[in-house]
C-alpha cells in the first residue's frame, strides 16, 4: 500500500510537467527543469565539504534529480515529435540506447575522476588523506557534470532558437 502511495506521489510532478508541455510547448518545461538540475549541482559543489550535514547534500541531490527526471521525458517527447510516424519505433530505440550509453559513460567518467585523485593514497596507510582525495575527486566529478549540463542547456537553447526561426 505504501509503495502505491509513494509511486503516485512521485509520478504527480511528471504528469504536471506533461501538462506544462502541452500548454506552453517544450521550451519552458525543458529549460526550467534543466536549470533546476544545474542549481542542484551548484548546490552540491558549494555545500558539500567535510563539515556538511547529510541534509545539505540531500537538498542539492533532490534538486538535481527532480530537475533531471522532469527534463528527460519532455526532451524525449519534444525529440520524438519531429520524427515521422514511420520512424517512431526507431527514434524510441535510439533514445533508450543513448540513455543507457550516457549512463555507462557517465559512470566511467565519474569513476575516473575519483580514481585519478585517489591514486597514490592508501586507505590503510592514511585514512584522512584518502578521504580528502576522494572528496577532491567528487568535486571534480561535479564540475564535469556541471559542464555537461551547461552544454546540454545551451544546446537546447540553440535548438529551440533554430526551431522558432524555421
């Protein structure tokens, strides 16, 4: 029973974003939710430090995840809307494939950021140095994620501008 209630609660904002997509078109919902994801990453970059509480980290993470999870379905809907009906199955397959590929590449890049900064530090020899190196790696990973998000945000702005002039 609890799971059903939680599922309805988490699906509610996504339905609301679909209504906004229908009412305003794709630009406002996509750019506003991407901006929320960028704010979430900035919050994590600025607030996450050794003295940070779990709640500080949660606020940034929730903002990022809400923004990302609301931007993706609208982005997929907007992308699929320009594909001819005969190509819809192929478009859907491409979105799914690229989503999985992006997840794999993102995990690899984040692991590299952590691994490079942890290199030369042993958790058994000096736990404090290893923890500091891990924190630096996480910070670098957040910067990489912020750059990717900003590039995606700017690419969407350019795509929407090109769509308006066409």
